[in-house]
C-alpha cells in the first residue's frame, strides 16, 4: 500500500510540474504576442505585473498601507507619499539646524524623484 501511495504522489508531482511548464509556456506566448498587446495593452501589462509580483520581482506594500511597489532596489510611491517624505525631510533639516549649536544651515541632500509628469 505504501508503494502505491508513493507512486501516486510521484505521478502527481510530475503532473503538477507538467502543468507548470504548460502554464509558463502559454503565459510567455500571451505576454510576447504583439498583436494582443496592441489590442489590449493594459491587460497584457496587468498580467505581466502579476507575473512579476508572483515571482517576487515586484512586491506590493498594500498590506503595510504605503501603497508603494518595490522593484528589487527601487521603490515607487504615490505623489502624496512623496510629498509627506519631502515635508519630513524639510522638518528634519530644520531640527538639525536648530540643534546643531551654531545655527547654520546644514548641507542639503538632493532628492531625485522619477515620477510621471514631473
């Protein structure tokens, strides 16, 4: 009986692997189909983003509440969150200036944001 169970498990693992291979092949076909992209670009991009999120290349922080998307070493955030960060940095600069002992302004750091429309 144990041998039969192991045989069934082995075949199930092979079938799942085969299904994964077929799914990946079909997904690749859809994402690389230029005609489909021209007809429905947003749907193709949406599916591509889901693949990237599922494979860990992109990670959404919706659970944490920031609404940002992490892409390996880059973090994309909304304009409201960026404004909040800018305000916080300005306040930190002012606090540093006030408590540095000499009242001089400290060296400012440049923040570069690559956002659509900026």
